[in-house]
């Protein structure tokens, strides 16, 4: 384990159990999101490497993203 994480865990042990539980749940959630993102990136890279990529229209991508997130 890296020193920073070891230090953080050592600090956490001094907190009340409820705080430790909350922080632990947030950390696990963050780790799961990172795993999912890495998996999606790996899939995308494999797709590009196998020639399945296509040209991206950045303007259209931005329009769709703004629609999806309620921005104009």
C-alpha cells in the first residue's frame, strides 16, 4: 500500500466509527467508478485498435451533451 493511503487509514482510525463507515463507503464508491471508467477506456481503445473507430463531429457531440445536461 502506498504511504499516503497508509497515512490516511491511520488517521481514520482516530475518527468515530460512523465517520469511518461514511468515508469507507465514499472511498469504495470512488474506486468502483474508477474501475468502470478504466474498463470503458480499455473497451474504447480495443475498438479503435481493431478499426471500429469513426470520425467524431465535435460540434454535434457538444450539442448532444448540452441537451442531455440541460444546457444551451
